């Protein structure tokens, strides 16, 4: 990871947080292009969902991609990778930030697994729907 690219990314995120292109509920969308591209991905399986210190990690798989979603009370981030090993080295892409939590310090009700998938716009096949129901 290059330090300059990280600084540029953080500056871009800060600018988009202050002037979001779109707001859905309490969520300021930071990367609208990425969010719009997610509805083209069809999920074939939900591999795992686990919680750790207030964060939820969701591991998904499509026909040719591996997807990791990190959801906290104040942000949603994602990694879309070609193989499992890239998960370690690829940077997170920030999709949305909860403006109420950032500016007012008030936590909103955490989203369920189904609400997260719906918010991100993924398409689920029958197996993925069963997998998601298993983790609820």
C-alpha cells in the first residue's frame, strides 16, 4: 500500500462524506459508482457471517469473485477479489458512512444480514438465500 494513495483516498472519502452524492436513510454513500456496480453481481453462496467487537464480517462468493463485507455501526466497507489470497493484501473500499453516528454520536439500529444484502443490491440465487437464512 502506498502512503500517498492512502492519503488521497482518505481525502476523497472526507470530501464525499461532507458532500455525499446520495443519502439512503442515515447512510451517506461515499462510493456511488461501486454501490451501483454491486447490483450486477449475482451471489452464489454465503460462506460465513461472524461478529467481532461490534463489527460484522460477511463472506460471499459469486461465480468468479470473492466478496468480503465489513459492517459496523458507523460504516460499510467491501473487498471484491479474484481469489481468496487477495483478501489479505487488497485495501478496503468504503461504501457508506452513518452520518448520525459520525456527527451526533447516536447509534442507529444495526442492520440485519438481509438488510445489508438488500442495501448493497446484490442478487442472490436459491442456494445463497438458503445460506443467508441459515446465518439468521
